[in-house]
C-alpha cells in the first residue's frame, strides 16, 4: 500500500513509518520540522527513515491548503495516518493560534485531500485529553467528551466531530485513536519522562505537579504503533446496531470509529519517577507543585473496544519501557 504519514519526523510518526516500511509498504512522510522542540532530534529521526527504500520525505505544513491539495492529487494515497499536530496542553495557553492553524485548518486539509482522492481509510491521532472534566474511570469511548479543559483537547474533540461529518457526508472511513501518555525511545523532549531523565542526570530538581498525586496510563511506543497499524488495516465501518435514539459516541451508522489506546493500567506519577530512578541508578530531588492549568489528575483507558476490533491491547510494563528509554537516552546524548 501507499500510505501518507503526517508528522513523520515526530515520535509516533517515525516509529509508525519504520514499521510500515519493514512490512513492505510505500510511505510518504510529511512534516514541517517546526521548532516546538529541538529540530535536530526530528532531523535525526528522519535520517533513520530516508536511509530506507520505500520512503520519501515531503517538507510541508498541513495548514498549507494549496500544498496539501497538490500532494494528495499527485500521490493518490491508499490510506492516510494523520499524526501531525500542535501538541502540548499547557503550550496552548500562550500559543492558541498555533493549535487552530495545525489542528483545525490542517485537519480540514487532510479530510479534503482524502475526500477528493479516494483514500480508503483515514486514521488520525485524537487524545485522552478529550475526556477533560470527566472523572469516571476508566475512560470509555461510550462516555461523553463535552467538557474539555484545554484548547488542545478542544481541537482534538473538534477533529472527531469533523471526521464524523466526512464519514456521514462522503462515506469516508475514519478512525480516531485517543492516545494515552505515549513514551519510549526517541520520545518528545517536552514530555515528563524526557524532562525528568535530563534533570536527574544533570543534578537538577524535577517539577512534580499536583504534589505527586497524579496517575497516568503510560503507554509504550511499540504498543501504540501496533495499535495504529492494526486499526489502519481494518477500515472503519458503520455499526449495524447503532441506535440514533440512544446514540453511542463510540460508533455511528456511518463508517466512523474512535478508540482508546492506552495501557489499561494507570501508574502513580511517583512510581513512574521511581522507575526512572531505578533505571538511572540515581535519586531525584523533587519539587512538589500544584496542579497546572489545563491538566487533569488522572487518566485511565478502557481498551475493550480496541481489543474487540483488532484483537490487541497494549501491555508493556513501565519498568521495561522506562528502562529502554533510559538506555536510548544515554546512548543518544552520550551521558
């Protein structure tokens, strides 16, 4: 298959592209290489891809309407994995327009490209953050997601609504994947694991929010990618049992699906820090701080629907995953 992967220089994008190439797919990777975090890391991820047959890189912003129209018209992709987005919950407080440009304008450009060029299936990154003010655990796709607490979450909720509209109007199969705290080698420098590891190795204190009273469903990158590819291979389909009188947010009477993809095993933040300390053989100095604006104290994924659909649920332990990250970090940064 010929597959477009947007955000190919990103953490999930690179790892997904590597897996697709390994099984023989043709991959066109798109990225704008913005400076939200260190560009050299993105460039080094790309080097792993450009060295492989079957991969081509296109430097393009998903918000570039003319550029996206041209790309889709010329390439005629079989399927699309849309991972490009402006990430980060707290960054949106200072930079709201970046989220509109990438996550809303960019998403409509992807949808239009798929609609006009007979793309068989669009798989896109949503987020656990859509659950927002919902505190019923574990988070279920059957629950409403109508109370976002960050602009990032609101744009991801909007993506799900926009995707459903295109599934309804044009019969485009769309599947949204609500990622839960992804971590692992080649990860993002703005994420807790990266920040904590760097600070501990440099002898600096780490900022621990909500005084450490936080839980996250930390999900290892290889598990995420396995889920993404399995979902891509099974096109979204209408639910024959869908009842519009008692509408289920998880499915529809059109080819639309959303799935949680998380470890289904929430871990206390202090235990996660303990796993980092064990992998490094060093203790962290903790600076306990209040909960930040836009953040939530806990996430926990119910993954029954994903398992029913593709026969897979994540399961890598935090100890194993953190150990692999620390080994990569020490090797990459020579520390």
